[in-house]
C-alpha cells in the first residue's frame, strides 16, 4: 500500500493530539475530583476510558 507523505504527517499529528487529550482529561479529573459531584467525575472518567480504548484500538489497527 502506497501512502502519501502528508498522510503520515497527519496521522502523527492525530496521534499526538489524542495522547495530549487523554493526558489533559486525566489531569482535569485529578484537579476536579475534590470539587465536583461524584457522578460528574464518573462521567469524565468514562470519557477518558472510552477515549483511551478508542486510541488503543486505533494503534492496534494501524500497526
């Protein structure tokens, strides 16, 4: 399969953005855990988990 060089660059930027999003959300949960209701924290935690699982699936598929 032939890949255009710009595609590789786009994929690298996408991977970096997803990794940063996961780290940022995890940090946000740590900061907010004492300031929000537990159900809202669980909601954020679910988003982080889903994003992380999606990224893992993406990485597995693209190896």
